C-alpha cells in the first residue's frame, strides 16, 4: 500500500484553515492541524476523519510554542507545510489613525509569525515537498487599489520576507508558494466577499499540490496562475 501524503496546517480552527483541513482529509492526506484556542468545528471534523486528522495546539506568534510543536515531530517529514494563520483588523484605518498596537499585531501575526514557522519547519518538509503560506491578492503592490491598507501592508511584508527566505536558500528543492485564495466569504473575509469557501479552497489545495517537486518561489492564485508582485 502506498504511503499516504501528509500535511501540517498552521491555523485551522476556522475559516480558510478549517476548510483546508477538511479538503486535505477529503483527498486522503494525513493531516496535522493546529489551533490556538479550542475549535468545536475542527473537533467535529476529526470525528468524521478519525484516522486522518490530528489536532495540535500552537501559537504562531510565540516562537517557543512553534519550537515545542517541532519537538513533537522529531521523526516526521511532511509533504506539505501550509501556514494559514492570520488576522484581519483595522480594515478601515490608514497610517494616520491606526492604533500602533493593531499595526504591530497585524505584522506579527501575518508576516513575522508565519515566516518563523517556515524557518523552523523547513527541515521537516520533504525535499520535493511544498512550503505554502496564505497570502492575498491585495498583498500585491502592483494590483492593489488601496483596499484594507493595514492588512494589505502585512501581506506585502509577508511576500517580501518569503522572497528573502527564498534568496537565502537558493538551490532549495522545495516548492515555495505564496497563495492568494481570492476574497472568500468567511468571518474574516465578510459576507460581501465574492467567493464561497467551496469556490476557493478545493482549487487552492489542487493548485498547491500540483507544485510539488517544482523548486522555487512562486506567488499564485487559487487556480495556480501567477499573481504579480
């Protein structure tokens, strides 16, 4: 029997992360999904996929928490690492009126924290595997039209840090992906968003997994098409 592929998803308690866990379970991966606080929805998903889904606690803004999570997987190798954890606050603020605490929280949670996970878990990903980080179309400087300035800035910072990571690891055989899932109707995305989860996440998973074995950094949308930087 062929070995099942495996994925570690950081930030799976709700929204896109929960949908990622469900989709990876549905396509028969071994899934490790992390939460920062309890998630009844993820627990219900584990009841549906008891042999596929494991739930672990981790806080991507806490380096010690990420180090402890890594220690739990000393003998493990994942085919895919997918860092989804993020927040969307201060959506209507601009640099003149945003609270500094909100700006710092966005940068820590959406940019620095995810990259610390990538740095920490890089050697736990198969050499022909995928390291994916959830970005956003509005993290693209070229196509952003001024929406959600503070959130956009945090995603642009994430993109830059991932590009720097790739430059420092030139020759790495893993696929390094920044993924723009589209504007999705979740608690974070809001009811006015243009896509349902079903229109986004299955395509995200398919596009991410199609990149396995293709080394290098790419910024892609849910269909695997290149997003301008």
